[in-house]
C-alpha cells in the first residue's frame, strides 16, 4: 500500500450522524420459530410525567504554594481513574451538605449523578439560582479554603417528559435526544450509587462487595485480590418500547486502601532486597505496574482520598541505592524521605516505584509509603496466581440457568431490582419473544453427497471424500528442535494429506538448537524456494512471534504445531485432520464448498477488525481485513495495515485496502463483483454516522476511480459483541437453555429505526451463547426484509474451512480478527513503533506498512494466517 498516506494530516473533526442510515426493513418472514426469553425488561412510565433537570456546579478553592487562590470545578471532572472517583465522592459530600440548606427540598424523588446533573420528579421551589458557600466539614486538605455550590434550573425548553420517549430514536443518529433515557437510567441506579457496599464502575456497572446467595467470591492471598459479582444495566429504546437489560459480571479486584508493602509481602519470592535483577522482582513489577496508589506521607498522611494519587509507571532501584540531585548534591531516596518527611524506611533495599512527578519528571517513591487506591480491576497481565484467569473465566462462563440466577442475585444485592421505582418507573418481567432458526447450508466435499451433520452437535460435520481444491506441495520442510523429532510424524501427515487429495512429496527434515538458528534457516529456505516451513516445537518454546515475523520478512509460509499436538495425531484422527485442513488452506486450496443460493460469485465480502495491542499513545494499531478475493469466491484471504489510534480508526485505511483487494480480485476473476457487502466489527453506535457519511463516500470514490461506469450494489454492516443483551431458549418445562445455532432475533428488542438483528451462529461449548448484533448502516438497494442478509451472514459463519463447524462471526470478520492479531504480534516483536518517525516526530505509517506488512509480499492474497 505504497503512498497510501496512512496517518497523514487528518481533516478537522466534523459532526456526523445528521444523515439517515439505511431505511429500516421488515423482519425475516421465514424460518423455524422458537420461543425465547431475554434479560431485557420493559419499562413503563405514566404518560406526560415531567422530569426536571438541574445543573449542579461545584467549585473548590485551594491555596497554592504562592498563597494565591486556585479554583477547581469538581462537577465537571476531566480526570480519570481513581482521581475521577475521588472528585465524585467529594461532589456527593458537598451536594448533601448544601442541599440540606435548601428550603422545601427533602431529597425524595430525586437523584444526583455525582457530577453536573440532578433530576427530580417534582419541581424544586426556588425563585432563582441556589448558591451556598461551605468552609467546614468538606475537606481535611491543609490548603482548602472553601467550596461553592450552585444549583440552577435548566430552561423550560430543555425539560424532559415521558412523552419525549419517541425522540430518543431517530434514523439520523445525531438527532436522537437521549436525555430522558439518561434520566430513567439514573433513577434506577440511584440506590446502587448511594450504597457504600456497592462498587460502581462508570454509572452502569455495579459490583456488590460481599457474599451473595449462590455465588462464592474468590479470595487470593497472593496479591490480595478478590472476585466480585456485579451487574451491568442499560436503558434503550427498542421496537417494543423502552427496555432495561441487566447482565452479570464477574471481575477480579485489587485490595482497597491496602499498604503496597503488605501486598508485596504476599508475592512469591519476596524479600527485603527484592529488585529487578531477579525473576521474582520482574514478576512483582509486572503484577503492579500501571496501578494507582495514594501517597501516604507528608501533611496528608492517613487522610483518606485527599492524598496525592500516583500511577506506577515502572519499578526502579532501591531507595538506598537510587540518588538524585537536591540543592546540587547527590541524595539517596532514602535520605530524602527521612530528611523531608521524617520517614525512616523499614525496607530501604527494596525496589522503588517510579511515578510521574509534579513537574513531569520521573521520580522514585518507596513502596512502603504507598497505599492501593480502591476499585481497581485486575487485568490478565497482572494476574499472579496459576489458573487465576481460568477460574475467573469459569465463574463468568455460567450456563443459562445459573447466569439468570446470578444476574438476579446481583441486581437484588446492588439495589436495581425494584419493580416499581418511586411509583414512577414500572419494571416488567423479562421479555419473551419468538425467534427463528435459520437452515444450515448444504456443504459438500469432492463427492456429490452433502455432509451429514452430527446428531449430538447439530452444526458439526466430518469430511466425506477429498478436498474440493486440493493443493500441491512438493518442496516443504519440517523443523524440529534437536533430539525432539516425533517419530513417523512426517510419514503420517503426508499420508493424511494424500488421502484428502493433496499431491505431496516427502518433506526435508531439519533441526535447530534455539531461536538463534531461525534467521539462517529462513535464508536457506528462501534460497531453496520452499513452499512451507512446518515447525514442531514444545508448547513451552516461545518462538511464535519470531517465526511469524520471519515469515513476513522472508515471504515464506509457516505452520506451527506443538510437539504435544503432533504426538496426538496417531490416536486422534480429528487432530490430524485439523492440521491437514490448515495446510491445504495456507497453500491456496479449498477444503469444501457451500452450496448456497446467497453466496454467489458476484458478491465481494469484506471484513474489518482491529487490535490495539502493540501500539501506545499515538499508535499504531493493527487493522485486520479479509475478503473472498482468491480464485474461488468461497476462498478468503486477508492482511493487516498499521494506522494511528484514533476515534476514526478505519477512516484512513478503507480506501487503500479496498483498492488493493479489488486489484487482487481483478487478477483472479474474470468479472468484477456486482455487489459489495462490508462488515466492520467492534464499532460503537456513536460511529454509525461516520460510517454512513464518510466511509460510504470513500468506498464509492474508490470504486469509481477503478472503473467510472462500474456501479456495484453496496451494503455496510456494523457488528458487535460488546453489548449486554442476552437471549435464552425456553423449553417446554419453562427451563432455559442455550440458543440453537442459527437463531435470529430481528424484532421487538431491536432498534425501532435501524435494520438490526442478533444472530447466534455457533454452538456454545461453554457457558451461555452470546448472539452477535448486526446493524445495516448503508445500503444502495434496500431490500424488503432481512431474510437474505441474515442467511448470507449465517452461511458465511460456516466457511471457516479449517474447523468443520460454524464460527461465531462471518468468516471475513473472523479472518480479519486473526490478521489484526498477526499484525500486532509482528509489531510487538520488531518494536518498530518507537522509532519509525519522520522529521516532524509523526509515525511514518507508509514506511512501516511497506516494511512490516504483507501488501508487497507474494503471500498477500493467500490465507497465510490460517
């Protein structure tokens, strides 16, 4: 993608969403119906009920070092993390104190969002703005002077009424007025926000800090972490009216307000001399880096949330060995804290925490002078206990019955379970509705007879015959670690390939001692024009990123098989078959075909997905894409492209990627596609307008630049699993079970103004199935109903070709996701984002993509990441 100008000068941000999205079309009239229930409950309110909104302004005045007054508005906090939570707590304190002084206000039927808005059901009797100044009982900070609280009624024209609900959903997204939904959500969350036993993340996810019936939280002595059961809540307008969804969440938290030194003592290998020279020290730093801490020294020592908050950027040398200049004299961290704060350190030889100083410099603070900030989630990278992640996944992956039970238990515990909120909002029982189950497509291998689906798992199938397009492989190499060859592996796998129709010659077998031998191995393979390098290493050998980076550099296909898996092929036929399936696809073959009336050769399917791994700050991110651009219209291949992190992640890449894909299609096919269907995964509703107004125009411009009179049909679909809607199949005995694969929901709980549907394409092999949401953003030729696009999407989920079962996303998105991960791995291994910069300091994305991408490689247009 030379000269694509990725990440170049970006246009000024414009307001999008003023143009209507694709018109809403009818639901699918066909399919086998099935009874479903959901986690969505309808909310009903009395007609023409006014909701009064008041602006809250809270300003706290402090004295700076020069003695001058500094005013800080806390009610519009721009901080993040713990600092934002501290501001909200302070706002609650000031709000409660001030409102007690307002005559005629008793706090009933009102809720405050802990920032700049308060909603009430009764008008507050005040003739003008209410203002009060507080000087005591607000803060223990020595430089606190006063807090000024002001309450102002919003102009009458901005008041909301339950009659305004129809304005919350419009075909032009930016014109929707969601203020009434925000008010309803706040009223429902009020008890949870006011409960000190409830941990609230944002305003919509609430965790109960304690035990609940049916759920036993996990406590881990090492690291002091603990799990909590919570519930998320969302209020939205759908076809069936205003509904609230509730969904269980299981999350691991770090200890609240615990001294850091106490937690460090629980970590394996702790000693008073722990440092980064030991593996134990490296592990401890990994478990703690990025967390926020209160500084527990100086004037605010022991004074709770008003202490200075710092973030652990890294860990450094001990307080005794680390020095810096004080009055131009080298001074140890130990001596500095003893002289200035009278803190005599108990662990002077322990590694220190590196944080950002007040002037932007990096400073070292002794670990024993820091306390954990509350409500911090444990990320995967910070988990220290073996199987901790697996245990958390197990708790979160509850089956349908248990998930519904946990959700209700958590909702009851945090206080959002009420069926009647202040005699204003009535919450009905969970919505039941009818779904449909789509027919499975007909799948064939080389024989004319279609596959028979498994009786136990109704979407799984096995090979019957040979591959539809078997590949030829006469120059390949199998690589083992020295003295770790799997006996008869090459013979058995070659036999299996031949049985599937592949023309295979015996491979060259070679051995390496370590990753240091790989560059020379690849160099020789390139000279020998190898088609494929197949690596068989133990799972514990960490060479994956290096192998894939060298694949990209030398333009040679690679396939990795763990030694443990290779040993299973003699007793597990399916394991052997999966390896052969992958090899054939990498080499440009096609394992089976889908006989479908909707997957025809005239449609080009494209998927986009992104991974943020590997980049930081201004980027880059790895954007994966895939399309059926190979010789056969059911063969998908993809790639990745690096772009800057931005709200408009895809904007600069859509045109260049489409141009490259169409170039490959023109080389491989006689006729250009007559229709393009494009899926974007992971986009938010806030980006719908951008896709509809900007991406669609860029796509049309790219098409016209290739051939001015070419006018293919175009449909753009946004997909997401980042939603909280859950659906369950109702059995005859009123029990619930997982959705049958192919289940579609396209009415009642979908948008009233957009064409939208939920599809559960794959079997849930663990936990509860989560349907993917699909929204049609743009369509040049709107259809009468959703039948065709639902069938297309479901059939595409069967086209994975390597596993003989449908996947959870249509295959262009599935492959795009894997390509995005590959790009992130190559980026991470090469560490290029830090130095690929031009004279202006900006990342040179064109150069980066040329050197570390696949667009200029012979492998592009093949499924190299199968």
